[in-house]
C-alpha cells in the first residue's frame, strides 16, 4: 500500500501484551489515517459507558498517508481518546518530530489500553517494542524526560511524554512532543489519561521509509503550490501566530476579562509585533516545514530568566493575557514555558482561571474559600497559580485543575452564567459572539470549544458587514469535513489551509492520487470527511450528547458585545435553534441531532 506502512501496534499495559495487525486498503480508503483511524479504533474498542480515567479507555496515536512524504508540514500526528474533561470523544493534533519518527518505526498507529501496575514508558525501535520502567522519570518535567530518554535510548530518539500535570490527573493535562519546535497535543486532557494508565510516554526511533506512487509528480505538484503558500504564510514566518492579537482586537473580537468585553486596551503590549521587537531570538519549525511559525524567545526575568523558550501561541496570549486582563507579557512568557514543562493546556488553564476570577469578583466564591488570590490583572501571580494547578496544591489549584464546568457545578447559583465553555471544553480565542460561523461551530463541534472543527473565517468578518447566520450551517458542515480530512492525512492546519484551501477541493484529491495511486475523486473525499465526523458524533451520542448539549455559553446568547467595532453582536437562542435545524437537516440527522440509520448506512457505518 503506497503512503502507508500497513500495520497498527496494540499494547495492553495491564498485562504487557504487545501485538500488531495489518489493515487492508479498504480500511485505509474509508478512514484515511490520523483522526479517521483513531475514531474508528476508539469506536470499536471502547464501551460507550467507559470512564475516561479507567483501564477500559484507550488512547490512539496515528499518522496518515502524507507523513513521511515530501509534503510540507507532514511531520504532524494525531491523538485521540475519551476525554476526562468533556467525557466525550476527543482528538488533538501535534507537531514537532515525534510523528515523523513514529511512522519510520513501521507502524501507522499505536493503540494503548489497560493500566500498567507501575510507571512505564514505551520504547519502539523500528518494529521492536518494549515496556520499560519509568520510576526515575515519574515526577520529571516534559523537558527533563525528553532529555533523559535521549540519554538512555540514543540521541536520535523522539518522544511524546506527560509531565507532572498528567501524573496528577489535571483534567486538561497534555502530551508534549520533542523536536526543535516542541509541540503539545494540547487539549481535552489526554495527558491525564496517560497518567491514569501509569504511562509516562512513548519513545520512538525508526529507519523505515514510506513508498509513494509517483514521487516525481508529487514533487512537481508541490512546486506549483509553493509560491502561493510562502506568500500566504509570510506573516507566520515573521511573527508566528501572535500576529493575530492585534488583528483580532482591531475587529473587536478579542475576548477580554472572561469575555465580559471583546476589546483589550493593552493588546499591543502582548501582540506579535512587540514580541518580535523585544524577545524573538530565532525561528524553529516542526519536521519538514518550510514556514517555521515557531519561535524561540528570550525571557528577561522570572522563572525562565535568561533562557530561550517557545513563543506563546496566539491562543495562550488570549487565555493568559486578554482573558485575564493581563498586559504583563513577561508573565505570559514564563507561564507558557511552565505549562509546556509541566504538561498542561494553556487555553483551558487561562480560561478556567478567568472564570474563577469573575466568580470571586462577583462574590459567588469568597476569597476566604480559596487559598490563593485569583483576580484579573494579576500577572505576577500567574506562575504560582500554574504550579498549584499542575501539582493540585491547595483549594485553588484543585478547583482549577477540574476545569470551568466542574467549578460552576460546585459553586451553583449563577456561576454558570460566567462560563466560556462548550460541551465542557473552554472556548478558544476566536469569538463565539463576534464570528458568526463560530457560534454554530463551537455548538456543534465534536470537541466542544475547539476552533479546529469549524474554522474561523476572518476574511468574512468585517465588523461593518454582518455576514449573518443564514449560510453558516453550510459553511460549518463543509469546514468540519475539511478539518476531518486534514487531520486524517495528517496535515498541519496552517499549511493545509494556505496551500490546499479552507474547503475540500480538487487540490487534496491530486495529492492523494500522487501518494497512494488511488482513483479517488472529490465526492469520495468529501464522503470520507463526512464518515469520520459522523462516527465521532455516534460515539458522543452514545455518551449522552444531543441537541441539548449543542449549545453556547449564557453570555454568548444573552449579552451582546458591549463596545468596540463589533458592539451589539451575539448569538441569541432563536438564531442558534434555527441554525441547528438547518445544520441537522443538511447532515441527515434527526431533530435531536442524532445521526439517522439511513445516513449511517449511506456512509457504510452500520
């Protein structure tokens, strides 16, 4: 099979049973790889009533047909499990060097089940697999663990590991992957699933190569796309994702002070231009990427003083910056680096802190009920709060470690009105009020408050020209299929959209033909995206998701943006209901948002 190694590795941590199985082209053509393989394996292996932190849950790490080929940005991988934060199916994309090396071992996917009796890590050396003691690694940061694994297993080793946050069961702990540009499988708390399985992580080294159908035509095709890609990605090479801070703030869509407002008067103090001027030292890239959106920045003071660390992404500048009304960029540089080393999602962390800060401010929670000062504009305390969360220290650390929705349930009263979550996941930095497509996008997303199911379309969001809600269902369905395909190939989202488009089109069809040799067409590719997304929905429906959970925060539906260029924008309940009716109809789901037997049969999902 061209583009694939043809094997999936299965490891039962409870009894140390290691096995592998081959898959046929029919399976590959139905689910592509990456996200598609992961959702199919989770659906088949995990019971719908499984506790995400129990032995019965599974974790899947998967690559796709573009990994190991000349396609730029093909060093990314995909990770999926049942999320301890949301209780539903959750997938997350990661970069760095791990996925590229993982595929070179000869496996397209790794499935972890069970729970090791004592801490272990997994070593995959080509097709040789071993479980090794992680006693000396337990309690170590992700940075220390990557280094120790290289010392133990060889300098060519790449690894994906958890930090103390995952070991301590923080519900938004992540997995951090090695490389010149370290990268996190950042959302949904799958790092806590690893911790619950007593698995510190996976180390890989391999020598195998991927065979493609027509390398010469593939390379020529990529050359025709490259000039346009470089032009569209220029700002990412220069500033990285922090360029979005001022762009989004200027549109009046930068959520501030727990989304009470959507303009931040100090946005320039945490934006990409200032970071580039004062702190960027050099560019770094994931494996095989010509864009190099990653940067290393010099930290002038604080915990990481005089060190080069990874630049905070836009999402971190939003969650630790504007959402906390924090203009102290140095506190964010330190906080971001601390989250990377402790293994924790910066979005859920910052938004959860902002929620708690508003609850304290409104008297829902007494300052005497928590053992730390949690308030807006408190950058100097950010690192202390992060440490308390990662190690679950004190009342504040333990509260935040559970995420916003569990805090709201514990507080009761009107606390739910100040949540900024969808399906239990803290919403990313693309306004659910100010971006019309993201209102429906967050509500229907398999992952909840993630911006990686439906994608924000900033080109259509001039505040003076309201695009309205009417065409958003069609846009969201198409966007969700495009992201499902991209995450299954597995492509970097930035390169995918800038080289191949925001909606599925013939460009990806040509790519797949040159790699696999399949006689695939656009309709088949669209069907693959639809199949994957429907199977995700099936898992979630079996775990209690329906129309009642396809909703938005109270503030998004009842409090218009109070000022700024997008003043007055919001998504009232009747607009959301109308969009859901149309969205379900397009998808062939019933009025409760349940995929019908007819639709599942059409997609080959019995």
